[in-house]
C-alpha cells in the first residue's frame, strides 16, 4: 500500500511534467505568435482611423483574424484536455489508480506535444 507522501511525490512529478510542457508550448512557441497577431491587429486598427473618422467596418474586420486565432488555440487544446478528464474519471475506483492517472497524464502530454504550433499558428500571421 502506497503512503500519502509517495502519492504526493507522484502528483508533483506529473505536475512538473505539465509545467515543462506549458513553458515550452506557451512561453517559447505560442507567445511569439500571440504577440505578432496582436501587433498585426493593432496595425490594422490604426489603418482604420483617419483624420475625420473611424471606419467601424474596418475595425471589425481587423479583429476577425485575432478572434479566429484564439478560437483555433481553444479548438486545438480542448479535445486534448478533455481526453485527460475522461481518462481520469475512468481511473476512479481502480485498484491501480495511481498508475492509471499517471498513464492519463502521459497520454495527454503526448497528445498536447503533437500540436505543431508553427504549422497551426503560422496561418494567422500576415
């Protein structure tokens, strides 16, 4: 029988794996695309303003690409995260619960790592 301390260490190790993935995925790969999309949206918005008026239709069109960008990120991440939730729920009551949860973490990380950020996000850069 595992003790509480051992389970806590296992959970910490799994959390560390997700933190490493997050740092690589968000900080290194995704954040530069977010900055570029926001920069492009700003420049587009500025071009909609002249001395006399603001072109509201132009402004609305500028925001579409940014909105689609963030929706695409959500569409990529949610099914993979849902896999973890379903897998975790299936571990409930199993004798080898800790191993089952560890397997869920590993599978979910593999699914997340399959996202080709440059391919997926490059389409939103002008």
